[in-house]
C-alpha cells in the first residue's frame, strides 16, 4: 500500500514460466492460476479456429 495517495501503485508482475513461486501469497497464486486457465482457454479456442480453417482449405484444394 502506498504511504501517500499520489504514490504510484506497484503493478503486479505478469507470470513468468519458472518463476520462484515461494514469494507469492495463496491469493496471488490463485489469481495467477485463474489468469493462466483463461489464457489456456483462449489459446485452445484459437487453435480450434485455425484447425477448422485449415481443414476447410485442405478440403477445397483436394477438390480442385
């Protein structure tokens, strides 16, 4: 917490693979898990979209 109101608040550092987790609280760990789960879901959705597009393109070129 900032001592003075006008002090900038420290931003939480983004999660880094291999980072020392012993310095994080239980709440911080839970928050990072939630963020990473959301990111995994986003990546899987993009992967599904790209796979569908790729399959459609392959089907189109096989016909020709």
